[in-house]
């Protein structure tokens, strides 16, 4: 794969290496300060809460075998109504336990900064080979110990008057500006931006969802950088526009995760939240979306909750 001159130009403009020190491993999550969290708390008005997660279920799972090794969750019972004291014939207290085989990025998740590399480097210049069979020696998802901030929904589909953006639609910076205007909210430093394409509404047709392809573009990286956004999530599987720009592979991932150190979220369910935002006109909210502390993992499932 050859990265285009446009890619390299944008990479120079948005690079955050060294911004929070040479030993930093969480990138733009540093922008979520105590002041930002207080602003987030102040955005709660009604107290209504919305889960933005897909079900973790083998049957309802969205994976169709496109990405090797990324499988739908498999749940199994490891103990069913077992006695804690099997020698006690008169026991009347029992317990059940279970386990899950789970691909970290199979459903609603965050991509950690160790998820992709290029040119031999991860975010902040760490060597790509710090990711090995043992996991992420650098930029593991466990480095993000909390992710609670103000969330802002940018409903690009609603701006276009559509339930779902057309397949392969390339979201521009102008689209983000228009969605910000619709929201009546100024995206500020430390905010987490949720970009709605409407693609989650294509489910349960898993192939339609997988191949939807509407997503973010190279140029939007400059928009997120200029607004000092802490993290970005979408309601799509690929996150960025597909087919990829310039015959490159995952170029927006490379800009966000490697150059900016900006955590990405995929497969978020935004339709119910979007309807409520359109109803009451409030597109900002308290967002709790902390990753699970899997040590050395390059991603994590998450149950994001928006509180309005």
C-alpha cells in the first residue's frame, strides 16, 4: 500500500506525538480534564439514560466472517445450580457461573491506539513491534482508566434528511459543520463526538450493515484536531468511508490512532438517542464509556451510556 501525498500532508497537520510527553500512551483522552467532566455533568437535564451498545450474543452478533478471527461472542454456562458445598446433602443454596469467548471488537467497542500501525510506528513514535503475541506492550487499552466526558451527537443522516446515508457516502468536514449547526452545540475540547450515519438501522441484515460503507474521510481528521476532540465513535462497522480513499487501507484509522492518538469507537447504536435529541433539541449529554481494563489489549467492548 502506498500512502498518498494528501495523507502525509494531513498527517503532519494533525500529529500529536510528544504533545503530552514522550511517554504518553492515551493521546487525546488527556483532553478530558476535571473541568471537562464538570461540563459534562452540567449537560444532564432530564436524567434519561440510553445504552448505545449492541447485544453481546452469538445469534444477534454482526460478524459475518469478513475479518479473520473476529467472531461473534459465544456464551457458555460453566456451573448450573451447583452447590458451594457438594458434600452437604441438605444444601439449599446454589450458584450458577458462566463465561464468554469474545473478540474484543466484535460488537460495540473502542479501538485502542495499538490497533493499527504504519511506517513501523504506533502513536507517539512507539515501535510497531511493541505489539506482539503477548499483546500491546505500548498503547494498550488498559491505559485508558476512565472515559467519561461530554458527548455530542452529530447526526449527519438527519442533516441530509435520510434515515440512512447512502452506501459509500463520504462524510466531509462541511457535513460535520452542518450537523453541529443542527445540534445547536459547539464541539469543545475534550468532547466525545458520536457521528450518526443511520447504518445501524440496516440490521438485522448483517451484510447490508457490513457493506454500508458510509463513513468519515481523511479531511475530517483536521476537523477533529481543530476542535480538540477526545474520541470519536460511529454507528457503522468500518468507521471510515469504504471503498477506502486513494486505494489506501484504513487511512482514517491511521490518522486518528497513529498520528492523533485519538481513540475510535465502532458499532455504536445511536438511533434511539438521535430520536430523543431531535425531540428535545438537546444534542449534548453526559457520556460514560470507559473501556474494560483488559491488560495489553488493543481494543475493548463497551456499553456506552448517554445520560440526558
